[in-house]
C-alpha cells in the first residue's frame, strides 16, 4: 500500500488561496476545487490571514508580506540581543582577568 506524499505549499500560494475567499468572493468549496486543496486546509489559511490582517503575528510562517517582515525583524532583534548578552559576558570575563593580573 502506497502512502500519499504530503504536499507543501509556499506562503505566497497560501496567501493567494486565502485571498480568493476573503477578497475575491469565492466560496470555500469553489476555491478548494479550483486549487485542489482540502477544505480544512483552506479554512486554516483563511483564518490565519484574517488574524494577520487583524494585527496578530502568528507563531508559524506568516502569510502576508507585512507579517513576514515583522517575523524577520523579530528574529533579527532576538539574534542581536543574544549577541549583546555574549559580548557582555565576555567583557565581564576580560575585566575580571585584568583585575587579577594587576594585583
């Protein structure tokens, strides 16, 4: 028995699919038939896009370009904060070594 391979979709595809329902007036069943995706899958995408448009940043990959940019910036801030913490610890370590060597 052969298992069906799980399909993956890009964020752009998900965004466009959800936009069909939200912006262009397609029904769920019509959009699912045209796009060949399961009804629950499309409903999840539409729900996520509605939340994103309401200003909620999802924990998973964002659909809208604005939320994607927010996620990129948040990741950058987190990386910079981690680097800053490492530099603080390194500075403290170097300062303590300097104090020991001057005595």
